[in-house]
């Protein structure tokens, strides 16, 4: 697994907490398009097909 950046880990923690892209963008003071890019990177790095599977995989790997 490629390591996640610090920002990707922040986004992942917010995803795990149930935050939407818009909520993540607001909390991190970034654009929604940037959140979407981070989510896409996270899914790719964790080989997950969706946000739920990414969280499950991250928990398995000890990232959460």
C-alpha cells in the first residue's frame, strides 16, 4: 500500500466520521474539488471501490 499523505489521512478520518465532501471541504478550508481528488487518491492507494471499503481497509491496516 502506498503511504497516505498527512492531508489524505485527515480526509480519511473525516470520512470515517461520516462527513460529506462538502463538510470536509468546509472543515479543512479547501475546495470540494480538492476533497474529491484526495478521496480518489485514498481509494486508489487503499485499493477500495468506495468510501466505506476505504475506511474498513484503513482500520485493518491500523491507519484509523
